[in-house]
C-alpha cells in the first residue's frame, strides 16, 4: 500500500526523500509528498521519518529493513 503523509506532523526535514530508492517523494509547500506513480511501497520512508509523519495504512505493516534485521 502507498504510504500516507500526515502534513500536520511533517516538518519538511527531507530525511524521507534521502532514503527513498525510487525517489518518489518531494517537498511541496515545505511538506513531504509521495508520487504514487513511482512509489514502490517499500515503507523505507515511513521507517526513517523522525516525526512519525509517514504511515502505511494498515496495522500489521513491518518495513522491509526491519524484516531483514
């Protein structure tokens, strides 16, 4: 599933942009925005967001990097 950015929480730090493999995120008006056309649904952005502003819209999601650990 495509991650969802809570724009009320996002601080626009850009950490999610730095870790996104397909570069599916960008800052618009100072907030992270996900381009659904390019998103690979890996969840890396959600795992690296220091504010917890990016979420996967299902309760049992485990980001790929945590599955590997």
